[in-house]
C-alpha cells in the first residue's frame, strides 16, 4: 500500500507539472498579446492602417508570442501523455496535436520571417552556425 501511495503522489505531481506547463503556455500567449497591445498601442496601429510596416511589425510581435506559447503547450501535452498514460490512442492523439501545432509553428515562422524554418536566414547564416549550412 505504501508503494501505491508513492505512485499516486508521483502521478499527481506529473499531472500538476503538465498543467503548469500548459498554463504557462497560455499565459505567454495572453501576456504577449497584451504586451503588444499596450506597448505598440493597438489604437496607434489602427490609426496607421495604411502603413504596411506598422502592420508587419505588429503581426510579427504577436506571432512570436504565439510561437513561444505553442512550444509550451506541446511540452505540457508531451509530459502528460508520455509520463501518465502512454496508450496507443493517447500517443496517436498526441502525434496529431504535435503535427497540427508544428504546422501552425511553420506557418507563423513563414509569416514572421518570410522563410521556411529549415531555410537559412537572410545573409546566408544558419541558426547558431557561423557561415550557414
């Protein structure tokens, strides 16, 4: 019985950790959007609707918050599925979620940076590697 209690405590801790990671992801998205709305000034942006550069900057800042939040949401799903209930059905659902969120991440990267995630950055430099790929 003592071992079962420990397993129960560990399962509860993992569930809370996964929930905390997911809540952090949602908080990042909400805080990022609010930060952009407050610091960039949504009203100021709306006044400059014809200014393409203002729109692009606004969109990029919101997109970055969404990307970071999505990463945390995926991490929470992975922790919950792999650590708590790694059944074939749960892993399949997790795989589908990861595919959808990966597609969203790629789409946001294309919107923000104007390139696919696997393409080198402008100037010929790859991520973290001097001189590019």
